[in-house]
C-alpha cells in the first residue's frame, strides 16, 4: 500500500465567525454620506455652516433647519453604530488570524473612541436643535462647537489610531494588499497630524482627508482581510 501525503489532505481551513466586514463598511459609508445630502449644497442653500462662520450665520441656520439637521444626525448616528460593529469584528478577525502584537488593542481603542465621539457629536446636535435650546443662541453656539470638536479632530485623531492598529500588523503578516497598507498608513499619519487643528485652523484639511478616503480603505479592508486560516490535521486524521 502506498501512503500519499498531499497538502490538501493534511491541512484544514478554519473560518472566522462574525459579520461580513465589507458589508459593514458599505453600510457605514452609505449611511454617513446619505446623512450629508440634506445639509449640503446637494440639497439646497443655505447649508451646514462651518466653524469659521460667524455666530450670525450659525445660529439662524440651526434655528430654521431642524428637519434636515435631524435627518443628518439620525443617519450618521446609525453609521457610527455600524463602525463600532466593524471595529469589534475586525479586531476579532486579527486575533483569529494570529496577530499577537499590540496592533489590535490600539485599533480597538481608536475605533471605539471614534465611535464614542461620533455618538457624542450626534447627540450634541440633537440637543442643539431642540426648540427650547435653539432659542438660546449662547447655548446653541456652545453645543455647536462641542459637536464640531467631537466630529472633527475627535473623529480624525482616533480614526488614525484605528487604521494604524489594523494596517501595521497587516503589513508585517502580509494580510492585505500593499496599496491598502500604503493608503492606511497615509490616512493614519494624516489622522494624527490633524491633532494640530486644535491650535491651527490651517490643519482643517486633514480631517476630510481622513474621513473620505477612509471609506475606500474600510471597504477594501473589509473585503480583502482574510477570513480563513489553515492548520495541520491531527496525525490520526491524515488519510493513508
């Protein structure tokens, strides 16, 4: 009798159980960008004022556009929850794939902090457009800047940590294509540099630089991060 020991007969594939990362990334992307529609120039003017606008522009907008603002925060609140599930799932996937470095823990911290800040930003805006609050300009303005802090640098800095926590160990273990790794590292650096927006308005461009190309990175990572690993079969199970 001849004993054959072929590769396909001596290994088995294990599949990670959890939500589909690519689908979660798409849900996050669609919900967030759908929330932008009613409060940007795509819908009508005036649109959501930036932090550089004077109080005479910011306060009347939120006093008179509660409907579009509520739609925006409702959709983006849901997007943030999808991002939280993506964070937990991708960290679980990295552990499953054998990552034993600090990367997954950094990703978990950064991702959950991004989610917390996103939820806080949405709830601050929800409070801001409440009729009894909206009629007090000083309170409305204070909540506006707080929501901007949570959703601006409060998004980009921890999001940079999340991306780095996934991209760096994926680079060492060759879990993702090179272009996804390179894009991730660029976004991670931009996210950490956006910290300087707290002291310099000139760094504002780094926040959308992290957010919008970040959608592409999340979707690519969701579809390209391996979902299975192989392991040797016990000797008793190797066919002869």
